[in-house]
C-alpha cells in the first residue's frame, strides 16, 4: 500500500499551450477557437516556476476566464476547465503537507476532493462533445487526475487516514478505472470491517472494462473477493468467482488451489483432490508460486501436501522468511516436528524479536515431546526487549526492496538501532542496513536497493 508520493501540483499542461498545440493548422485533432480557453491556458503556462501564492492567483485567473463559457458546446473549454481542476486538486494536495498550519495562500483553497469531482464532471462533458480524434486529450487528463488521487490515497494511508485513503482511491476509479486503486480501496474497506463494501468494490473492478490490466493485480482482485466471500460463508459465490476467472486463466495455480479449497469445503473432495494432484505434479513453478500453493493447501488443512509445496518453495529459495516459517508450521501440523526443529532454531536466531518464530520453535519442540526445551524457548521469547508482530521484505522494482516491521516495546526504550543483513541467492551477505527507530513508534519501514537479487534478510538485537 505504499508508493513514493509525487508533488506534481504544478505539472506542465498535458495538452500544451492552446494556440500551438491545439489550434495549429496541421494538427490531426483540431478544436474551434476559444478566447476563454486561450486566456486560461496562458494564465497557467508558467505554473512550474510559480510560488504558491502566485499559483493560486493563476488558477483563479484561469478559472475566471472559463467559467462564463461553460454553457458552450466547445469541447476545448471543458478540457482546459478539467485541467484547471486537476491541477488545483494537486495544488491542494501539496498544501496539505503544511498541516495543521496552512500558509495563507492555502487557506483559501480548502481541503477535500471536490476539485477532482468537478474535473470528472467536466471530462464527462468533454467526452460527449469531443470528436474521436481528440479523445486522447481527455484520457490524458483522466490519467493525470488518477495519478494525483493515487498519491493522495497513499499519503493518507501513510498518515493512518484510512477513510481518506479509501475516498481518494474510489474517486480515482471513477475518474479512470484501474485495478490497482480498486484493490487498494477494497483491501482497506475489508481492513476496516466494511466487508460488504469491499465485496462490491471487488465485483465492480472485475466487471469493469479496463485496458492493460496487470495479471498480478487481476489475481489479487479475484483472490481478495474469493477470500471475503468464503469468510462470509458464501462458498457458492466464491466458487463461481474462481470458476469464471479460471475459464480464461486455466494455468493460474494460485487461484486453482484456492478453488480446490472451496470445492473441498463444499463436499466436492474428488474434484479438489484432482486439482491438488495436478499442481503438486508440476515441475515448472517458481518458489513464490509454490509458496502461494502451500498457503492454499494449509488453509484447506491439507497439511501433508502443504509441506510438499513449502518444501518446493524452499528449494527455490531457502532464505525466504515466509517459506521457512510456513515449512516449520505445516510440518509440525502434519505430525512431523522433529526434522524441522533445527530450522525452527534458525528462525529464532535470525529473527530474535519475532513473536511467531518463538511460537513455532516452542510448538515444534512440544510436539516432539521436548517440553523442557519448549518452555525455555518460550521464556526466551518473552524476555526479549522487543516483540515483532510482523516483519517481512518485499521486492518492488528496479532492484529495490521494502522492509516493513510492526513491533511492541517490552523493556526497550528511547532510540533503537537494529542491524539488518540481506542475503543473496547463495546465502551470502550482500548488504547491511542499520535501522534507527524510537521504541514508542510501533512500526517502521525502509527501502534498500541492491545490485544483486536479494533472497532474504535477517536482523540482530539492539546494541548487538
């Protein structure tokens, strides 16, 4: 749910200065001349270098030039008017960085999404009036607004304003439907307990015609909807969702495994078993695909096959933290704790504050009738100065990786320095990072960039 925020409140005009870009004699897209649109464009063309108070004056001048002409049928008027509102919405977004004390030039702008709502209505009118060869300009403005709203939503989420993030992502979808903002909105709705709203958002996303939908984003939407329906006791609808998706994506093993779990839950064990057997016989899956397959099998309480899937994931990447944890857990649940006790010990050594690591280690020891050792591990975990309730690394793009940690301070206080090591595919330390945080913060997040692919991470103790 993170992304780098862009402060593009004064971006260059997408369609250019009107006389040159839109009224040229040789342009494929041509509009009827409009004095008001020209005056508005001229008022905004120097915004990149303008100070905040001058920007506001330029926006006001541009809007004043257009407002009396909004009852015309000239599409360029609505195009430039929409652009003014999108740019003004971005300006408001930038002014929000001054919260809670706005500079005077921002007070008059106010806070909210009204500018983007106005831009949406203006672009709808533009689409009604625009000739086909000029539709691209409207699409450019929609994308420009979508980017602003996406970043606004990310910033709101980072500031723990979940409702504000949902509003921004939902409006972004109205301006320009995109599976990324649908997934973000639905995920946050589910997180806040608004299950019915999240289900509806996922359904709308899957029913909306969108260009160039990322396969991973589509899968996330299908999986998110299916999980919510199953949790709501609506297994038949979950099965229909998976079945419809698999009709066009029959080789998606992640959704097939989830589909098998639904079938098993509906007393269609033979169909589920056939899917499990087929997937477990595959030799062409990546370690992260095996990890997903293992999760699906585990959730279906098929622990034996989950062990196989997680074992395959570990063959592809033995240093992935989630695969290590799940392999220990599934093996213990399958009644085979003994062989994974050394790996469980590695987990508590590599992740000395992880609550889950100590639970898995103690459980494996207890299931192996090593109760004294289990009690000792539990005591060690409880005596740790910090308790990490979540600690994962995820690849982003361009060799970058994001580490996110949620924690509770037990005995630790003040400023903390936690050393991290990042491992390559051979288990060698490729890079290090020391994270500074406050014991009262409760969470932290940082990003690293590596010249070699990173396979996993581990961390040490404070002051260690």
